[in-house]
C-alpha cells in the first residue's frame, strides 16, 4: 500500500490536477482494501492534504465512492482489485483514454505498464456486471425477479438528495422558495406529499436558513413514504422503536398531532433528536429500554428493523462488500426477535408496522410470514415495497394488526 500524497506549501493555492485527484483516490482505496473504513480513510487524507480545496476533496470523494459502488466491474476493467486497478477501470468505463491520466507527471498515477495498456473487454458474470457479491446475487435476483438488474444498476450510481418539508413550519411551495433564495433548486416528488428532490446546491443545505430553522430535513423520499403508510391520526400514542437518529420520529410528529415516543437500544444514536425536535417545533419523548413496559401499550409501534441495508447501498456502498451470509443470517434472527418483542408493546386493535431498508425477501415478506405463522392472532393489512430504480431508496413496510 502506498503512502498518502504530500505536496509542499508552495502548491497551497493551486488546485489539484485531475490526475492528482485520481492518484489520491487510488491511495485512499488502497487503505480501504487494507481494512480502513472509507470515511476514515478520506478524513485522514483530507487532514494530511491541506493543499486540497473543497472542489478537490469533493472530486476525490466522488472517485472513491464510485469505486465502492462499482467495485467488481471496475476491477474487471482495470485488471486488479487494487486502488490503481479500480481507478483504471473507472477511466475505461467513462470512455476516456487512461494514457492521458496515467502519465507519471506531477502527482498523478505512474505510467501504464505494458499489460495495463491493453484495453480489457472481460467476460463478466451477472454478479460482476451488477456489482454484487457472488453469494448474494441469486438471492437478490430471486427477490426482485425481472426488476433485479435495474435495481442492481441503480445501486451503481450516486443516490439523489431528498428533503422533507416540515408541514408544521411551512408549506412545500414556500419551502422551495426559501431554498431557491439560497441557490438550492428543488422539484416536488410524487412518492410523498412533502418530498423534494434537490437538483442544484445540495452542498449548501446544511448551512441554509430553511434547514437550520427546521423548515426542511434531509430525508430520503422512500423513508417519508413509509411514514405516510402508517395509519396516523391525532391523539394516537406512537412508538418509533428503532429510532436511530430520529428522522422518522420527526416525520411522524410532523404528520399528525400524536404523542410520539422514540427508542433505540443504543441511546447515543438519539443524542441529537431532542434539539432536532425543538428546531422542528414538535415534541418527542425519548424512552430507554427499561421504560418501555411502563409506557406500553402503544396504538402504533413502528419498527424500522436492523437490516442488510441493501436498499441504501448506493449511499453506503461498503455495506454490500462487508455483508456476509453469516451476518445476514444473524440480522434475520435479530429481526425475528425484534418483531416478537415489539408485538408485546402494541395495544389491542393497535398496529405493528415492520419496515426495512432492504430489497431482500428473506428480510421482508418471508420475515412477516414467519411472524404470522407463529402468531396466528395477528393479520397483515398492508404490504408495500419501493425499489431503488424508482428514484428513492429501496424500502419495505408491512402493517400488522392483532385480532380483537
């Protein structure tokens, strides 16, 4: 593995060349291959590379994450599962001439070797073409059928940036106007009534007034659509059982005048939820695990269960390479346990909503079927999924109701 690129302070005011950005990505990817997390490797590089401007850092980041999304196909095109092989494959897929980038000049990649100079047209397997591990492709294909290839290809590209308008604070048109004043261009999405797609100015969102004042939140449109599927109405007691950072808790609270509770087995994951709720103008009560029984029963228990994350692999592409068959089996068992636990917290005639950001049947319909077989007093009233090629993350939700 090569060391990180260091450039003298004489280069401070100069932008990195495209070739230098490519070399930086190569070295970061070599660190990832050696076991480092991508974000950690990028942060280490950025701290050591004060010469790099914001555009340089963004370009290098894009190179790294494109390689993570397209790992197998780019390795096949580049001839090696190394940082250099991945970047060579990326250049070839883009239709550019690698010899113009791999010149050895300045801080760019060294010249192509004889073997590297030969254009590769490898015969790829379906798993390689679709950039998925061999072991998961049959499961992915069986789960999605005719939609499998389109879903896998969508996962090879960057995810869109979506916003949720806080309808307690503004309407959609006014939110769009506020964002436009700060150079953030959006379009409405049909998947959820408060969903916006950001087409320009995504990097400006977190510092925008609309965001800091609670008018908008960053949230994928499918996550918003899942909340829209819940039978929410004023006065209900709603528990977001696997709340994480609390994005769906906030969406629930903004949707209807409910009593909203949030819980996560890792309390630290919710550390920012209270200030976010205050900013959004909603109330959410945080519950520790030991407090759940005393607060039960709830009219709706929403369970966004731990999962493979296959529906959001374009956002977190390392996930599809870190996942193993053994880890998936463990996740499936955890999901079954969570369903049994949360069922005890639901009021008579209440609703248990089970959701995952997965597109695999083993985590979705199969999991619900397994629960219903062992709990015949429950019935499924709704089952719906969203596929990643439709413009949002892949998601699944099932609504379960206990017989009176």
